[in-house]
């Protein structure tokens, strides 16, 4: 009697997420797990997929997202599953949707407005309530969530321009403890942003203390990614050592024309410290960043494109220089008229981006902003761009290495057990792609478009994307971190 599976993927070229060479096999899935890998020609299945000519990879893990609200308001997660992503790490850059035990300021304090400009979604008094909401209304993708330091400051402090008092630190630390008990995987900071600039290193160390007992991670949008990037790396490593937890350097980059080429210096510095303590880093595959619009950021960019504006939404997708010519006035005056708003900043050299992407320990993260009117194309295009543009076209790395950076490496660094690998017993988070055509569909001119060459995506054994369309299935789960 032949074996029967819920899903059977036949004739696949398997890239298993370890970095090892591909091999040909069939994959049988029962429930949410990979039951068998091998020659299954005599087996049958409820869903039978012929993968001839295609690569079967682990579902991609997006190491850096701002999908905290999207999972609830747009649970089909089309920007993510369309590019092969099956798990997202949320709550980055110090910005999480919870906890918010008191009414959020109106207007919403930037950069928290990257998640929700109205304040409606900052409704979860504690982290457990937020995670319960994610479980009650599952998304198409899995998630693992960080609690944000900027959110904690807004939730507990009356004056964000000052260092936190002892009582405020105690209140934030209690919220971190609650979040970790509820299932958060760590704390993120956005020391680059105004609500947290005033926080000294000692404040961050103190509020992160609960991570020690829970085995959490510390992720950071560092204080400076330009002239003082080495100083900020030094601060980041100190925080990790003091709390005795792994550090994740978010979207590592060097910004500003005079810093072009300094990735050689930063990567050497990072590598030296990796020998001394656990350090990880992620990178998005573009030489332009995206965040809230401000004049002091815009003045240092070679080009700025507005991605959204609350009071002047008609200017989304337009270059700031053209808007200034049309409206008249100084940059500061025009930014004030547009604000609150978001922007894309062209501030990096692609040679640095390539060097960072190629670094052995670099994970891939999109850093996409799903609620922008005209988003950075990284929201829809990051992972296929790595595989297509940087991998196949420029030859930075093999397909096996690129997929490892998106799967096995990320699962290991974030402690996501039985994820990120195609192996028997692992969860059936899988992406089926055409290795000859896979590439970004999204561009800066047309930023909302599904990837090219992503055929089928499964999450926990269920098809969530097939032949260019979401299936409607929402099998995503809230993942906890296993100690590694």
C-alpha cells in the first residue's frame, strides 16, 4: 500500500537552508511538518505539486520588519508571502504596537506613527493582549515579536527629551518582564529616533535586564550609522555584554557620501567582536533607506522621495526637490507643511550594500513599511532582489548561500526551532521558486508589485500563495525563541 501525504512536492531541486549544495528529491508533508524527503514516486497526496525545474527552499524569514499591525489589518500578508517569506520578526527599531498601558498621544509620536498614525491600533495595554490578538486572528505568516524601547518610553514617560528616572526605568523594566513572559523574543531600540535619543546607554542596559533570565535578544537601530558608526557599534556591543545576551545590528549600513566605503572598516570591527560575544546583523538590499520625513535627514541625502503625507497625501511618490519647486519655500518650511510624513532617502553607496550583503554572517531583512502610500520597494521586493539582482546577475553569492542567509542562519540566530530548514521533522514552511527567473517585481517607480518567479509558498503545511495569488489560508503562528 502506497504512503499518503497531505501535500506532496515532486521532482524538486532542494536547497535545504544549511548552505549545502542542492539535491533532487520529493517532499511529503503531513499536518504542519515535513514527514519524509526522498523518492516518493509511488506515494499519493491530497495536494500534489510537480516542482520539476524549480528549487524548493525553506520559507524565507524576514529578519527585520514593521509588520506589527499588518498581521492584524492585512492578514493575507501579500507583500511578504508573494516573495516567499513565511516568518517575520516584528517590533523593530524600538517601535512595537504594545504595550501601551495609557492613552497614546494625539498626534501619535513619531516614529510610532509608522505603524499607525491614528492611535487606534495602540490598544493593547500589555504584550500578552497583543499576542493573544495575533493568535485569535492568525495571519498568513508566522511571527516572532520584539518589544520596542521607544514604545516603552512613550508609554511611561512624560518628557521624552530627558533620560528616564529610576521610577520610569522600573516601570519599563516591568513591562519588558511581562512581554518576555508573554512570549516576546527580545527588546529592540531605535536610539536614532528623537523619542529615544536622550536615553543614555545605562537606561537601555537597565530596561533590558529581564532579557538575561529569559534568554532574549537585543536588536538595535543604532544611534548613528554615519560619522559615528564605530562609536555606535561600540555602544551596541557594550549593551549586549552588560546584559549577557546576543546582539542584532539592524539594517547595517554606512550613510552619507563622506562615509562611502567605510563598510570595510565596520565589518572588520564587527568580525573582531563576534569572536568575543554573540553578534548578528541584517541588511536590506538597496542603497536607499526609508523612515519618517525630517529636514535634518533630508539635507544629508542626495535625493528624497516622499512616501506619505497626512495633510498633503497627493505628494506621495514625488521627489522632495520637485515639491519644493512647486510649493516654494525652504526645505524646512516644505517639510513642516508635509509632516507628519515619510520618505525614501538616497544616502548609501551600492558597493557598501554589496559588501555587507556578502559578509558571511549577514541575514536578510526587508525593513518594509507596509502602511506607506508609496512605499520603498523593499517591502515587496527584498528577498527576490537578493536572489536575482545580487545573486544571479551580479554573482555576489550562490543560490545556496543566499537562501542560507534568508533561512537557516536567521532561524539559528533568533532561536526559531525547527524552522529555516528543509529536513524531516521540520515545520513545513516552504518556498518553491524558479531559480532562472526569480527577481523583484517592485521598483522605486512601481513599488507595489509581487515578485517574479515565486510559484508556491506554504506555511505550517498549508498553501498561502500559489501562481501569483494568495490562497486565503491563515495558518501563521506566534513563535517563541528557543535558547541557542
